[in-house]
């Protein structure tokens, strides 16, 4: 697909651009997800972990991780000729959470990545989007070697509301990530339509 080109004889389509956040705990795969699907070279703000940060950066379960996002990740994907998603990966550590309010401004929805080895790490992101009524889905990142659990068990462990979608995904796989992003757009649109219907009735 060539960006901005439409069928022969028709004027170029001006695409709708939507902002999607990718959130979750430290080391859950947010940077990997944005990089796997972005059609542009993703912007990354990763820094090496240091000894000074060891007391506050819990690397249990992700001991091999030696970098961390300190501001955001940014990427872009064209889903259709008339639909472009801008992806913003949020920093995972608590000391950088002050940036979430800026990053979430104008967001259509969010993907909360979860790691079954450290499920408690995504509670803060779930709570953040619930409190601000930002539509989100949970993407369970299926790491290689990580234990697999039925979706219903993960849903119960996270105490998710029934209307919140939960999908199994692989943050390294472009098609898997694409399906997850399509899922959050569909969920956000459905939520918006429901709100409009409530207002008019």
C-alpha cells in the first residue's frame, strides 16, 4: 500500500489518524510491540539500567533486561488507506508515571500488556484507564517459555469487567500485534457508539 494513494481516477484519501497507548509494567514488552508493527523506524527513549536504579527497578522474572524506557516509544502503522494509528508506549516504572497524563491526552484507547509471570505489574495501568474512562483491552504477551493459562483464569486474576476484551498476543509478531490493535480500535468505537446511544435515549 502506498500512503495517500487511492483508486485510479479518485482523489487521494485523507486518512483518519488515531492515537493508541501501549501500557503495562516494567519489562512486559511495550517497546518490542511498537517496534514489531511500526512501518517507520520507531522512536525509542531507552537507557541502560544502572546500579543506582536497582533498588527501585524490580527485575524479578526479567533478569536479562538491561534497558528501560524513560520517556516513551513512538511508532506508526497504516491499517487501511484511510486509517493510521500512532502508537505511544508508556514508561513502565512508577517514577515515570507522571508522564502518562501527557501521553494519554487525545488517545482513542489503550493496550495494556500483561505478563503472566508478573500479572500484578499491570494493575496500575488497568486502574489508570478505568479511572479515566479510556477504553482499553488487555493483551497477554505470550513469552517464549512462560506458562500459559486459560483466558478466563487470567481475566479473573486481573478482576476485569466483562466488557473489557482480553486477547492472547505475541509482542514480537507483527500480525499478532496488528490483530491486537484492530481489537482495541473496534472496542473503543463500540464504547463510543454505546455512549452516544445512552445520551440520545
